[in-house]
């Protein structure tokens, strides 16, 4: 019986990871509002090593359309600006000598639709991961039957696995709906 619990918990853990990955991926999709998570993927060269932007500067959002970056070292202004320009964010930094300002332009209707499609692709990837975790769990349960697990226990475990699967699929759909609403809100 412990084997069944192990199989179920391993499958649920993989499903949870898929949902966490989706949350992270959706957080990096620009929705027309300033969000410091947009800069999470940017690395800058600080004294010979590539470090995250927030390790060399204070990053905040003074208003809904602006991200302010205040480097702790004055020598980092050029490096930070270059990293932002080289990134795929499509933002132009504005440096006034004190801090770097990123203005987030409002999204066009066409760009909003592209972002919703991108979110849909991320959602589908997460759903596939959850389904794969369920399938692998069912395969392991079938192997366990061959190793002596009762078929009734296998069926019960498959039902539990399906319920867990449904719960995570619903979570994924809820995350996508919230992100679509955020993107489409003007």
C-alpha cells in the first residue's frame, strides 16, 4: 500500500511542478502593466560574473507604467542599459544619472491577442505535463499489479490519480483565465 501512496505522491508532485512552472511563465509575459518580474531573466556582467539584475540594483515600480532601477554602483548604468536593450523585452531604458527608468507602453489590440495566444501555448504545455504525470502514474500502477498489487487497489488509486489530475487541470485553466483577463483589460 505504501507503494501506491508513493506513486500517487510522485505524480501529484510532478503536477504541482507543472502548475508552478506555468505561474512563473505567465508572470514573465508582459500584460501592459509594470511588473518587476519582467526583469527576472536579465543578467548583467558584474565584475566578471553574470548576476541577476536585482543583485546589482534596487528595482521597483513607482506607478503602473514605470519600472525604476537604481544601481548600487554608478559604473553599472551602461551594463544594465545594454542588458535591457539586448533582452527580448523590447523596452528602451531612460537614464537620468540617478536611476534608469523603463516606460511600459500600452499594448495594442493585436499585441494583446498575440500575448493571449502565447499564454495559451504555455497553458497547453502545462496541461500536457500534468497528463504525462497521470499517464506515468497509471503505468506504474499497472506494473505494481503485475508485482502483486490487488486490482481493486489499482482501480481506486487510478480514480484518486484522476481526481488529482482534474484538480490541477482546473488550476491551470483558472491561472490562464486570470492572465487573459489581465492582458485584455485596457
